[in-house]
């Protein structure tokens, strides 16, 4: 919810769905789930356990 009451620190929050960090390195936009990476655009998990 953007609005006049939002400050810059709140807009730069990288923790999204389920409290996981959105990593936008190289334009991939994967979610960091610890041992694996989740790509929401294709609904796939990446990485080995």
C-alpha cells in the first residue's frame, strides 16, 4: 500500500511472502529459502540440498 504516509525504509523492504528475502541479483528475482531458491515466476525450486 503506497501512500504519503510510507517512508523510504518501508518501501525498500526485501522481505516478502512468508518472511523470505527477495534476491534480485542478475534480475532473477528468486526468494531465498535457506538451502534452496524459489522462482515464483515459474513455480520451481532451484538448488541442491
